[in-house]
C-alpha cells in the first residue's frame, strides 16, 4: 500500500522555503532537493573559463553594420534575433574548431538535418506523424532547463503547403533511384479512408535551395497526415533545414529548425513522439543533426 506525507510551511516562510528547495524528477520519483543559488569563487572561475561568450562577443563586435543586418535577416527566417543566431552558430564553429565566421543564409541556419547512406545500405525512410492530437515537449516559462509535455490538437484545414531547404549530394545506384520529401494526407470519404501522396521530388545533386508545394484536396473530410523523407537506391548525403507543413496559417512541423531530428526522449516524456522515426534504417544508413561544412 502506498504511503503519502506532507509538510506544513509556517506562515511568512513560504518565500524562504521555495527559494531554498526545488522539485526534482517530477514524474518518475518525485522528491525535493536543494536549490543551488550560490557558487563558490572556484566554481564561478570555472564557469567563466568554460564560457564561449567572450570569444563570441569579440567576433560580433568586429562585424560591420551590414554583416549584422545580414545575420538579422537570416535569423528572421527561423524566428530568432541576429545576435542569438550568431551566438548559436559561432559556438558550434568554436566547438568544431572551424575558424572564422559563417556567412549568414536564409536557406539554412546553424544546425541542419543530415540523412546519410553508405554501403551496404541503399535506402532510408523516416516519418513524422501528424494525427489530430499528440504531445510535444515544451520549455517551462521562467525555468532555465525544465520541460513539460503539452497536448496539441491539430485540426487539418486545407490547403496544406509542405516546404524545405535542402542540399543534396547523392549518387544513383541503378534504375528507379530517387530522393523525396512528401506528405501522405488521409481523407475520410463515404466511409473510406483514402490516402493521398503529395510529393516533392528532390534532385540527387544540388546546392542549397528551397522547394514547396501545396495540396488543396477534393471533396471529403481530411483528418490527419504524415511527413516523410525517402531516399531509395542512392548513396551519399542530403542536408535539410527549415522544414514546414503549413495549414491554418501555422507551421505544424516539429523541430522545423532541425536542431535534433533524431531526438530520443526519456521515459519521463514517454508520451512525446520522436521528431522523426525510422521506417527503413538498414546498416549504413543514418540521420542526425549536424553543423554543415562551409
């Protein structure tokens, strides 16, 4: 039999109590732990030495007004400010020992998704389902590193437009090879579920560019859809960013900035689906988020 207990906080001590302790492991093994609010001189020195902000700030201050404007333009594409995107990008360059600054682009920003195939694999297929309701992981407002599952209702209202930025470096391994980004949209019509494929065929070799396509539907009621990437009978890499599935004046694609396309959520957030789940992933095939080469 389970046993519960509680404490009664004396009046007037609430602020002191909540300023000293915090909830730990809220979902699996709830408990109260000490809140770290003061750091020793040694700890503060270690944190400042690990921080990359002094290097990033020096690089930002060395930029011209036009260069800062270019960063602001690129950042607007992914809903960020120019300084924030520069910090994110520059930190990845420092960590990966890449000299200099990146050239800001409206086609891709900082991390991108990478789909890669090498021998013996010749196929890769991943999916992002969009049922009418599901959960996402959302940061708790006012907390530095706290997240919570949030229920999302996504009524599908056509038209739906799918789009992406991409760079492909793929080599055909024979007949029937292709690279695709597409949606399968489910229609309920006269008691039947009818699936419509809406495909964007990607060239096997292309520099960074964008493609988009809209689906307007027919007569039935559209209930759900799923997004797919499918590489078939090819080898090489496909880089993607700024993935969108727009309907009802909103982009519903998860991890649209491709910060972690192969994210694995802990058991604490078991109800949150992966951003992209593997359908076909043989040995030699992989997908992840990465910092793209210059």
